[in-house]
C-alpha cells in the first residue's frame, strides 16, 4: 500500500514544490496547468495507485510552462 508521502497532491505547497523542481515559475497559471495534468493522471487507469514517481514519468507538458 502506498504511503501518504508517495501520493500526488493538489495542495498549493506541493504544486509549488513540483514547479520549483522543474525550474518553472510558481504562477497561478502554471499551478492550474499542473492541476489539470494531475487530474488527467489520476483518471488514467494505467496509473494505479497514483503515486509521485509515476506522475513524474507521466508529465510531458513541462516545457510549455513559463
């Protein structure tokens, strides 16, 4: 079973952490795009349970952020 530390979250502090990890601006627009990708990821049945490691592999839109 996944621990809380493994699960992806839409909390603002975690979104900011992810943006910082990818050297992207911590803007409202970037957080909204990231939330959209998290929702897509969570809805994808190929990624169960929805953990951070798989999300990092799933994300491919980062280059389009500010």
